C-alpha cells in the first residue's frame, strides 16, 4: 500500500513509459479502472491521493480535481468510463472484455447507459424505490441473457466491471437489507451474478472491507468523518488481500 498524498505533498516523479493511475481509497470509479487493469493484466503504478485535501498540482491533471486519472508519457485521461474504454482499445489482445459482435456491443452500451443515467443517480440520492426499479430492470436483462455475467458465462466483461463497484457499496449501505454477499429482495439472477463475481480473481484483488465502502456512503451524506482505508492495514494480519480479509471463510 502506497502512502496517501495529502496537502503539501509534492507530485511524485512521472517515469517515462509507465502507466499511472491516480487513486483514492474508497472511490468506486477508481475501482472500475483497477478491475479492468487487473482483468487485462496491464502493468501500472498507483498514486494514492486524498481528494478531501487540497493538492495544488491535482487541477493540472484534472480540472475537476477528482479521481480516477490515468497518465502515461504526458497524456492524461479522467472519468472512469473514458479510462476503461481506452484500456480496452489500447490493449485489445489482453483478455478482451467487450463482445466482437457490434449488435451485442450496442446492447451492452444500452445497459451501461442505464447504469450511468438511472441506477447511479438513484444510488447517489439513496432513493430506495428507484434503486429497486433499476435493479428489477437489470435483473430482467440478465435473465434474458441466460448467462453468468452480462458479458457471457466465461468471465466478467466490461459491463460487469462497471456495475460491480456500485453493487458492493449498495450492499454495504444496508439500503436493501442484503447481507452475506447478496442483495435484499427478489433478485435471483443478480444474486447469482454477485456470487460468481466474488470468485473472480480481479474482484478478489480489489475487494475492500465493508467499512471502506461505507466511507463512500458517508460522503454521499456529506459526512466528512470518513473512514480511512489505511487504518485497515493494521487489521489485515498478514492476509494476502482484502478479499481474504473480508471473506476468511473462502480460504
């Protein structure tokens, strides 16, 4: 775990040819990028920052002063979907995560648009009824596909990895009363999907304790008393990753 940069810290030296991800510990949009990077086995380095503190150089990387930010050889991208689409296009031979069929790609784009324009705003506002309606729509879509994942039955794909970080935080929020790794409510296909996602190696590597996901929820409430993932380092007790820490029964 790298040091988290705060007010007054200098920008670490940018190395030629190195792909760098500017990250923040509890951000689901950063997690999207990490899932894609690990799924495609792309080498990268992390600069962990806290957006709750002013870093004078951050605005030069992203005028919105938000993460994730991807940088390589002076070229910069921000916004998780833009970064993840770039990674899929720039590394096409490393575990493709989008369908080859243009029609299926279009269907996936419709699902992604629904997640971004309907599910995400409902989740941000914690509108339980709207969240349930969105999940019902996604449940119906997954049932029609008759596959383990939105991408198919072999491995999670682009849509799965974009949706997953939001689901883990929804589960941690307790809004739907779910526990033990499944959502509350009659979401048979989505609950099975979650059980398969928990077994994915990229998910295992990036999975964090619920306390960290709850930190993101507190930020939605405007609560600045947020949990710091670095405090959890002391409690890992030699576990190989956060998946083993959060789900010891699996090992």
